[in-house]
C-alpha cells in the first residue's frame, strides 16, 4: 500500500470516528472548549503516529487509547477548578473507558453515519460545522444568527436523536 493510499484510508477511518471520538473526550472533561482543544490535539497525535497504526487492529480502540492519553496528560497538567471532577476521579474514568469493549464500534459508526444521513439538511450542516469543521459553538451561533445556548440545545437534541436511531438500527440488525 502506497503512502498516499495509507493516508487516504487513515483519513477515512478518522472521519468516520470523529463524532464518537469527540463525544468520548467530552465525556471525560465535560467542557466543550477543553474537549475541542483535546480533540484537535488527539487528531494531531493520531496523524503523527500514522506509521505506528496496525491496520489489522481496531482503529477505534487505537484512536480512543491515544485520546485517553491526551486527556490524562491534560488532567494532570491543568489547574484545579470547581467545575471539574477531581483529577483522580477523571483519571479513573479515563481508565474505565479504556476497558470498554470497542468490538462493535465499526458497526455503531456505520449505523451512526446512516442515521446522520437521515437527518434534515440543516441539522447535518450544524453537525458538520461543529464536529467536522470543529468550529466553536460561539462561532456557529454568530454565523447562524442564533444564541450559543440555542446551538447547544440543538446539538443535544441531535445527539439524542442519533443515539436513539443507532440503538434501533443495531437492535434490528441483532434480531436479523
């Protein structure tokens, strides 16, 4: 496989995983700005380590491991804040996430992509702005002429709708 083909395949896998990867990071830090920054750091780290990735292994497990490492470093280095869990609890949560079985992540990603494609065009554009183009919520709100809270509410509604659609899809597939 040529370098270009390897990078194209790597890019495709990263694109399919980006929403879940961001959600995973956000679940650990519970701050949208920190999650945005850590997501970018994680993607950069993944690209730097492209030659270390073994295509025979689960891409999702590998990417989540690197994200967990980036989050752990962040939690160790930042100052204390009342808005966060203790560093010890956050590290325990990161380790617990590492033990989650990621075996069906590829199936979930495929179902998630199908569910996103079923959304209204405007909702897809919102997801694209916030997750694929990694725009900050404040930027999206200003561009779209809405409040940041309105954008956050829409994203929450969309995440819930996608989650429910994925659950139904996987449930149907397991019965088939």
